[in-house]
């Protein structure tokens, strides 16, 4: 089972790029973030023609937005939005059941500028994510939390801190929220298989950061204990970022072995 996460950075603008990647990569499940559409603008027909059923959550202001795609299937929606704040209407979290796995597509708040109300919202949103994630762990649900966390977990996940010292993505409070998720029992798939590799998933459009490979790792797939035992691959489709009209993120994906015949995890060089 191949599960991918991809911050598409406007599905309206990048639908052709998405369809081309789906055809070449052939993932079973895709978690999309930053759709930037209203709910009624989602390209359901085009994705169905490509072989994918979908559920999605758009936002009336055309900000944020998340979706879950499943090849030759329709995801069964389980949750829309994180619990804990009924007044939060931002389209940032969607959860579905697919082939015995609970899949969440999440788009955490950026939090900039910090300090300020946006950073306060970011930390509150992450706290709600932690509480919900803990409930999933306690229930023993085979789950993957996939998406753009807008967190650089460590200094090894960023090309340089010189331009990002004040950025919300690298603040101690942001990183501590990520560490608390791992402490619950979630496995960071990329680091489980590539503990020392240089891995980036995002390259800003500014200052030729793509051309200089000045990237950040902010897109993560966290696996519950049962799924962690099935992890056999985790890679970034880095070349997608270099295509014309690309998102500033590249897709990151995992491969899970069969539940009945779990294969040992193996490291792959990048």
C-alpha cells in the first residue's frame, strides 16, 4: 500500500501537474493540502477519470483545504476537522478509512509572523492534534497522520537556520509539539528509514532556493505502532518540484507491506 502526502499549493493551478504525477507514481492513497478552493470547485470528475475517488474539505475564502484520494475506491470519511474547537472553521484536517487503515490529511497552520495571534493559533491547533492523536494511539487504530505540519523537527531538516531563525517553523514550541507526538508512539517514517540522510520536501520560490537545494523538511507521515512494523519504504519525489509550474512542495510517500506478511523495514539510499 503506497500512501503519499502532497501540498499541491492550489489544485486549480496545478491540476495537470497532479494528474501527471498520479499517472507516473501510481499511489494507492494521496493526502493533499493547500487546495485553495471552495468546496464546490474541487475537480472531482478529472480525478475520477484518472482512477481516484476523493473526499475533500474546501474553504469559502479559498485558503487552506485538504483532500484524500484513493485509487479505484472512495475513501470513507471518518472526521472533518479536529475536535476541541467548534468555532474553528479553517479547512485543515480530514480523516478517512481506506483498506483497513485510518488516513488523515492535515495542513497545520504556518504560524507566521511570530510572536502573534497566528503563532498562538498554530500552537493551539497543534495541541488539539496531540490530544486527538493520543486518542487514536489509545484506541490502537492503525493510522497514518500525513501532511504539511509546518514544522522543521530538527536542524538536520533545514539547509540553514540563518534565514529562518525567527520563523514559526523552527521555534522551540513548534518542535516540542512534534516531539510530543513522537513520544506518544508515532513513528516519523522518513527518519525511521533514513536517520541521517538530507531530506527536504519544501523549497521556497524566493532566492533561488530550489536551484540551490536550500530546502526544508516540513511534510511528514507519522505512523501508529502497527503500521510502523509494515513500513518498507519512504521517499520524496524530488524531481516533481523542478517541473514547470510546480508546487513549492514535493510529494513524499511511504510503502506499507501486507498486514498478514509483514516485511522487515529496509533502508534505501536517496
